C-alpha cells in the first residue's frame, strides 16, 4: 500500500510540474554527436590531425578517438560524482571505474565539458595545445540508441578484474590501455 501511495504522489507531482511548465526530464539536452578535427601542433615536424567524436545525451557523455578501439563514457557527467566506463565496442564489454576515478579521468571530463556551451558543442576550442575544429554535428535519436547499446554491454568493475582474470577477452582488453587524454 505504501508503494502504491508513493507512486500516486510522484505521478501527481510530475503532472503538476508538466502543467506548470517546469522541465522535469533529464533530457533537456538534445542527444548529439560532434565530429572534431584535432590538430596536434606539438609534434615535431608536420602537425598531426585526427578525428575525435564526442557523444552526448542528457546524462551521458562519451569520447571516441579515431583509430582507438575503446570509448570513454561518463554516466551522470553533469554531477559531482560521475561514473566512468571504458567501452570496448568490438567485444561488447565495458569496465567501470566508479571507485577508481583518477585525476587524469577528471581532467579529461573537464576538457570535454569545455567543448559544451549552453547544451551544444562549440565550433572551436584549444585543449592541451591542440586545436579542435567542429566538422560535423548530428542531432538525432540514433545517438542515444548507440549510447544505450554501450550501456547494455557486459560490465566489470575495475577493482574486480583480478577476480575475473580467467576471461580471456577481459585480459586482452586490459592490455589495450585506456583513454586518458584528448
């Protein structure tokens, strides 16, 4: 009976917010995928460039570097306690770093957040002496569908990997390394 009453109260509050025009959903940000050309001028000789794809939904933000087999994905990226996942899309695995959130990961998330202004991606930015130039922006439901697929992958907590070392795929993934910078 308590659960039923709670559900009714929440439903009424939600309806009241809708009629009052208050936004109650976490999807106030449109799902987007931005393709940036990154020019790294710190390298000796000719500047190197590569593509960086940034995926964004209301509560998830992901970074994919061209040529890299993994994706850094933050859940609840706008909060003080985001959860980082390293997604290995070729194997349908992901590793969670909830308890082990390093300064490098925090710095990377802050850099990604600098690419956003008022819920949309900026045209140009400089991060770590690298020029990022927006090449293409896609706003559609496919962005959210893809991120949700990644969320359904088999997930291991980084702290528990040693307990699962018999999994040959997991052992291979760990040796590939993790995205730590743009």
